[in-house]
C-alpha cells in the first residue's frame, strides 16, 4: 500500500508541471528614452579649388581671371554652421629666389564665398613682396544659424601684382610661367 501511495504522489507531482500556471497581474510603465544627434556638415568636394593661369611674355595678368567663379552644389548641415574661406596668393609654380625690382612672381586677389550665409565669407591675400610665400590667409568665419542644404558660389577678383618696396604695381611685370593659387572652404557645425 505504501508503494501505491508513493506511486500516486509521483503521478500527481509529475502532472503538476503540465498544469498551466496562473499569470501575474500585468503592469505597465513609461520609460523615457532620449538621445543626442551631433551636428554635422557634408561637403561635395574634399580637395581645394585651384586657380591657374599662364602669364604671357608681356607680363600682363590675364583679365579673364577677374570674377571667375565656381558653383559648388550638394552642401548640407543638420545644424547651424560656420563657413570660412582661406587662400594662398597666385604665385609662380617654380618660384625664383631673387628678382629685379621691376619683376614679380606673386599676385594678390580676393576670394569670396556666397550663397550660404547672410554675409559673404571673404579673404584677400596679403603678400607684400614680389617673391611671395606659401602663407595661407584665412578670412573671418560667417555663420548660418539654422540647418541648411544648398550651393556655395566661390568667385575671385581684385588681382594686384605684389611688388618690392620702391616699385609700383603698375610698373612691375610678372615673370613668364605657370602660376597657381589655392582656395580652401571650411564648413563646420557651429553648435
């Protein structure tokens, strides 16, 4: 009889695992979820804009350089942004180490970026000698307070031959050769 009792208890315990369990009462809660999206800007071109010219034997600067412009599409910032422009003067690609007072191998100019901010971002190179240098001149950044997508137009103007003291821009002539300048735009989130 003891054997039947143990056997019956074992069957009851085994069946207890088959019976459905009662569900606990449901509970709800609100859990706030937050996150941060960092400001970022997308630029269509990673490289600098390059302005090039060949100076003819007469030493006169090509008048076609004034108001040359580039339209750069596909710029985008998901926050307010800051635009700045930098430039190196137009200079002979293989510069000389000395020149006579009537010669020059450097041309200053103004570069302007517009269409992104209310005020244009500008820079005028400031080489003060005919030899020039590789100095990078940077203008004052301009800001855009809201997210933006659009184009930026870069233009160049106001070319002037850089001369040594004692000579004037009207009398100094550029050395014949290939000249180039570099223009760099920098767009960063301002938040």
